[in-house]
């Protein structure tokens, strides 16, 4: 699998105008680099279609609109549409992010209300892992693409944590907490019938030449390691801890909710924050796949 070069320099690069957004969205935009690279590749692959007229873009699982905005900036579509089943919750935020330039709908991404074969670019960031049956969603999307249309998907693909010997002695309990957190996160996801690493599975298949639908004839997979400082991780943990413990309680596993709360304590979070902020040992891995529909389709 191709691994993209890593930029260990400054903060994450954000799209034009993204830097003006508050830090909360910047943190959740950690997958922006990988996504942007995938869309630039999609832009190249869409050249022939662009020559024959304006492009249409559909963003899958738009949420606050960050992925849609990046897609609009890079692909410059004639028509842009974002869809999210929780549109009601996100409408104001999404409007602030994309302005009036895009249509927003509440379609379920597994049942898009657009004509088969009509969409030139389909893009999604952090949507696949939310679906219980992502292979069937991928086939549905392949049906919506026009010939030579391109799908770009960026997903959370895992976390890499350096071996214990690379951590300072007094930080081993922090390392254990990081591992326990991610284990619990993955299990909570699985208890809900979903695959947290759906993006990794897809990228792996695509890298081996196995495309998710026979109408898709070209695929590229790319893994991007994203260094995190412990300070950022502490922030993310704090935000996510509630979601994970709630999920455990929902499935009747209060014991697990309590166990994870006992591991990732406020003291651990303080300890993470106290370490130099340029410590870049833990990496999230983002996967991006770019898939193109063939001329011989249908
Ligand atoms: C992690 S957010 C990603 C937001 C956005 N793509 C971005 O990059 O800023 C995932 C979004 O997918 C939406 N979602 C989950 N399942 C969905 C479905 N079946 N149909 C439509 N939207 C869905 C959620 O409501 C949520 O807003």
C-alpha cells in the first residue's frame, strides 16, 4: 500500500478559509490532508468529464459541512449537494461552512435521491465507518456515478502507538490508557454492528486490486499517518469519552463504561497535557480511496 509522505512540520493544513474556523473544528479536521489529496487526484481523473460540461458533486454524510466545503474548493462543481440524515442538527453549521452555494438534503446515503448514473463526483469523509453494511453502500454509490465519475472516501483507518520503550518511564500509564481507550472504542463500535476500520478494509482491498463493484474499473488507495500531540489527544479523549461510555451503557455494558472511565481519568488527561506539545509519538492513520467508474459500465 502506498504511504503518503508525512509533513511533521506545522499544524494540519486546512483548506482555504478553514483556518478561520474555531479550534474545535480544526481538531476534527485532522483528516483534511488525506481527503484533500484524494480530491486533487479525483480532480485529475475528472478532466474529460469537466471538458464536456459542469460537474455535479454529492457529499456523503455532510455534518457541519467541512468535507463538502473542501470538495467544492477543489472540484469547483457546477452543482454541489450535501446530504445527512441528521441534517436538522447540522443545518446551521453546514450553512455557515458552505454558504448558500450548495443544496443540503436529508437523504440517507444508502438511498440517495438522485438518478442512477447522474453524479460526476461522490465524496465522503468519515461516513463509511458509520454504516452497518458498507459494501452494499459502496455498490449503491457506484450505481449513482456517471461513466468516468469518481468516488473519493477518506476514513479513520487505525491508530499506531509506539512501543513502550519509546515512551518516558513516567508515561507508561498514559500509553496504557491510550491503548485501552482505542480498544474500547473499537469494541463499542462493533457492539453497535459497525466496523470502526471499514476504511482500512476498503483501502486494503483496493490496494490489492479488489474493487468493491464491477462497474468501478480504477482504484487507488493511500494511507496517511497523522501525528498527534498528547495535548491534542487529551482534547479528543475528553470529547469522545462521553460518547463511548454512553454507547456501552446503551448496550447494557455499564461495567465497560466504568472500566474505561477508570482508565482514562482526569489525572491521565492532565498528564497528557503536561507533556511537551510537540511530542508526536501517536499517529492516527487516515485512509483515502479514489475509485473511478468505467466506460463500459452498465
Ligand atoms: C463524522 S461525521 C462527518 C462529517 C463531514 N463529512 C466532515 O468531514 O466534516 C459523519 C456524518 O455522517 C452522518 N451519517 C451517518 N450515517 C448516515 C446515513 N446513513 N446517511 C446520511 N448521513 C449519515 C452523521 O449524521 C454525521 O453527520
